[in-house]
């Protein structure tokens, strides 16, 4: 029996997108549409190329699935509507946000916001990865100053069906190695140089100064050239692959997710599956992911964070491997659950 054809549009190939491709290919014949959209100066050229490629393929596909709203979602949504092909957009975070103070969010850029808005309007349905991407606010960044975000907050006139489909994770891959022991005073965070302030990189470096007997690692970026002084208890790992970051999760006792805004928190879930105790911000879905298995910081305040870390380090721990954290992710955010829900919501 011939598989239905699905056109998958994505600007990038993070682990969570590769997972989707893997299980979608079991049910659908995939055609993948992707360009290097990080080259912003080439976006107009990519849009022209994409437009003609879509015209060639649109008659042969049954449906279109897009990761992230952006320039790349505009023509798939438009042509899908014109040719009566179902179009669904998976929303991940930046496509629902505008935080000018941190230079974050696609919706802070007027032209890109317009492209996103039209894409959402023309799409058949939207699949945000968390409820907080619909319409939510928090004052983590500045106490008493609530920052609101979400696609319905930024597009209040939008009338569109949506379904929450959480990211999912493979507990067989993200697991512990019994041979590897966790260091009891070790902390890890995953963030890029562009996310340095957004995800609390500056807070972590200040913590390292205040806790010289603890070890801190930051994966995803190299040491900033502007960083003065030789901080012996901080190691920048640079960009590393999934296997390498899994090894880092396995040896770290604590994982930081100190984001001002976080669509979901994939690295947080991976770390928890590997037995890390999570320390997260009170923003978006992060407290829901952590539950009672870790700690939540109410505001982006270094003194408040220092107080929390002292409390954590003074708490007696029999086993540095956090089994409750692992079980929570296994139960709430399994890859199988994501696959089942996505297959249920998609036609064909």
C-alpha cells in the first residue's frame, strides 16, 4: 500500500526535528524542504526557490507539515490554502515571542511578524509544543513586570484550531551509565552564544565566582572573548554532538534551565532522563516539567539564586542520580506519546 506524501518544511535539523523525521517516515513518504535560513541576507532568494519547488511538488503531496513559523512557512501556508492541501505548523517558542530587551523572538521584527501572522492565518492548524506558547506571561525577568507572549497574545484576532503536542524523548537513548558516577557539586547548562543572556549564562558565571569549590560546564558555546580572568571552575564545551552531551548529562548532578523564555526545554528533559536534578526558572512550561523533582527560581536575581544553591548544597543527598526526575519525563513526555498524538491529529 502506497504511503501518503508529506512535505516537511524545516529551517534546521535539531535532535527533536530528526526524531520527528524518523517516525514520520514510517507512515509517510517524506519530501523535505530546507534551506540555510540563518543566512538572512539570502532569505529572499530562498523564498523564490522554495516557491517554485512547492509549485512542482504541491500537486503530488497530501499534506504539509512545517517546523517553526518564519519566512519559510509563508509560501507553504499560502499554496496549501490555494491548492486545498492541509497545512500544519509546529510552534516551538521563538515564533511565538517578542522580547526586545534580550534581542529575542521572531515577532519583535515587524516584517517577520507579518510573515508569521499570515502563515498562522492560512494554516489548517497549529501545533504549539506547550500551552504557554498560546497566551501567557511571567515576571521572571523583572519582578513585578510581567512579559506576555504567545501566538494569541501577539495575534489576538487569529481564529485558528490548535492542539498542544509536547516534545517527546527516547528514554532508551537518554539514560544513565552505571559505570559513570556523578560529581556531587557539578552543574551543567546547554546554551548558544546567542542565548547567553536569555538562558542565564551570566548568572552561571557569577555563581561560579561565588562557589569556587563547585564545577560548572556550559555546552553549546565557546568561551566568550570578552570574559576576563581565568575561571578554573568553569569549562565551555563548545558545540558538541548528541552522544557527547549525553555523556555530560551523565556526569553532572545538576542541570540549569534559567531561561527568561522557553518554548519547551528539550535539553532540560534530556538531562532529567539522565538523572540530573533540574534547577529552572519560573517561566513558561519549565516549572511544569520539573514538578517536585528539582528546584524553581522565582526571579532572575543572582542573590536569590545563590541562596537557592546554598540550600541545595546543604541538603543531604544519598544518591546523586535523580530517579524521580527521570521517571517524570518518561511518564509525561515520551516520544511514543508525541508520535501517537501527531498521527492522530494529522490527516491520512
